[in-house]
């Protein structure tokens, strides 16, 4: 476990979380707002973890983390974390919840804790976030976290225009 909030346990993802990752990446909102990762099998999900999150832990010391409910036998309900993308100048924060747990403050609760880790543990001085202009819930959450809109960007090959938010961590 790397952190704890009132309602959540925040810990590193492992290959044991492949079935959860398979479920999360195939939810309608994940596909709509994050993208279709084309994960169809447990093996796909394990490879996704190996090439993404687990590699990020090794290379940078951080990555995405699983969010588990304390009150429900540590049920995994989403992810939140930090990612260093070569397309962006600074680390960005991201989050995704299973449908039954969206809009209940879990993203905000976890993200506040992740921002503390970004500043105090990983010594980051600036944090970014990218989101689709149509993802109003994500935009609201980023603004609650104190990130401000800076500009429109097209960081990926799909040429989709995203909103870039940022916050200096002092």
C-alpha cells in the first residue's frame, strides 16, 4: 500500500489485477474518454500491465495505482496515478473508475492523495492532465484539484485535440 484515504486503500497494481484491468478498460466511459485499448483476454491485460504500469514503476518509481474500498473487503473500484508520457513535458495525473463508482468523490479523494505523493515523495514541481473537451466530469475534477486549463494539444497520433491542464506543486 502506498497511501490511504478515509474510504480508500491505494496500492500498486500487479499482474494479479489483470481481470480488474480487463474489466475497467472495456467500460463505456474508459473507451470513450481514455481510448479503446483492445484488451480482450487476461493475457492482453497482463501485457498491458507489463508494458505500461509495471514498466513505469521500474523506470520512474510511480505509475497508476489501484483504488480499493476499505468498507467492502478491499474491492477494487478504479485507478489513479501518475504517468510520464514522452509526448508531454511533465508528468500527468489520470484516473478511471468502474461505472458503479463514478461521481461519488472517489476520483477526487484519490487524486488529492496522489498529488501529495507527486510533491512529497516523487519531488515533482509541476503536474499536467489531459482530457477530451467533452469530458465535463474530468474537467470539473481537475479544476477541484487546482489544475487550470492552459491550451489545446494533440499529443498522440490519433490527432484528437485534448485540453491540457497544469498545476505547479509548491
